[in-house]
C-alpha cells in the first residue's frame, strides 16, 4: 500500500484533484478543519474546482474500506 503524504495547502488540493480527477470532503477538511471560519476561501476553492472539472465526493470506496 502506498502511503500518500498529507494535503496541507490549497495548491496541494488542486494538484491532488487534477491527478485523481476528484477530491473528498476529508481532503478539503484536512486543509480547512474548521470550514465555518473560511467560508469565503471555500467558496473560491469550490469555484476553482468546478472550473477545473474536479469533482468533490463525500467519501470514496477506499475511505469506506478503512472503516
């Protein structure tokens, strides 16, 4: 199993999204653990992701398997 390094910045999020074609809510929460404090930034991020056609899912089958 390949261990991914944690996503820490918006730049990392976008890179990961481009590579995989999607992100999860968990990925985004890793950068913004208290999203209610970053509504403007999140709105901008979701706009960028939409423009880049990067989907955002609540979870993936890999996440489900971990639980």
